[in-house]
C-alpha cells in the first residue's frame, strides 16, 4: 500500500470455526490481510 493511501482499520469479530476454515484455504505465501482485501474487492464488484 502506498504511504498516502487512506485505509480503514477495524476489529474483525468472526466465529473461530469460520475463521479457521477460511484461513486454512489461503496459501501460506499470501498474508491473511491481503487475502481478505482481495475477498472484499471481489464482493464489492458484485451487483
């Protein structure tokens, strides 16, 4: 992320079972933060 890019920070509360199932599917080479951003982008593009 660029230094001048605005970001939204928040505490995410997710049931542990759901979180673990999702994080286990993300490749280790991808940070969970980046994977979550990509997921949010995809969801934001849906109509």
